[in-house]
């Protein structure tokens, strides 16, 4: 009987030792996922002009931040549903922007991750700038609002959907939510 209890104690000690070693091996001494995101940069985002050109008329699109499979921040957009005085959204996002190009700006620790609104007037400006939907892309370039920690995106149309195309000029911008009014023409 003594041998049985001694065997059980040795087995339990071995199991506890294994679990302690395994728990320490699983610890990642590197930064947490949140720390990696905060220390990362924001990238330009893009979508094919042919997809953007099919966006519904007379509906704002509200974008929310999400992480792609590479752990980079991107945006997904939902259109507002016209209803009787209520703001409602589709269940699934209708627009997913792809990470495009190099990192552009470093995130600040004080960065505010609001929803970002693309209003109807700005959508129409972009649609008017699209001249060749099959070849062109719509590029979303991140920036901070002047003197703020809120993110915004400048929007331009580029000739080719590749990393070498450079935007000629901004045609529109996405405003953080709640909407903030700034005069970007000055």
C-alpha cells in the first residue's frame, strides 16, 4: 500500500512539474497583441474603383476599424438603411478595404479609434473622379485631424491598383464620428 501512495505522489509531482514547465513555455515574452497594434503604423487602404462605383446613392457609409489576417488595421463599411427617423445598418459590412502600400503614419498612444463616416457628398466626389473603373483604385490615406488625436482618411483615385501608383490629389475625405467639421480647403 505504501508503494501505491508513493507512486501516486510521484505521479502527481511529475504532472505538476510538467504543467508548470508547459505554462512557462507558453508565455510569450514579446509584446501583447494590443501592444503590437499600438506600436504599429497605419497603412493606406484601397478598393477597386469598380466596386466603389456601385455604392448606393443617397446613403452614408459608416466604417469601423478591424484587424485583417496579418494583424494590420483596416476598415469595413456599412451603409445606413433609410427608415422612419431611426438609424439602422445592414447586418453585414458591404465594403472591406484592403491594406495597400507601405505604412504611412505611426499610431500615437492617444489615438482615438472612432467610427469614420463617408457621407453622400464625399461619395459623389469620388465617383466623379473615377474615369476608368476597370483599372483604377480608390485609395484611402490615413492622417490625424489637425491638432487632434482623431483619425481621418483622405481619399484619392489612382490609375492602377498596385503599390507603385501615387495619388495625384485628394478628391474627398472621411470624417470621424461623431462628425467633426473642419475646413480642409485652407
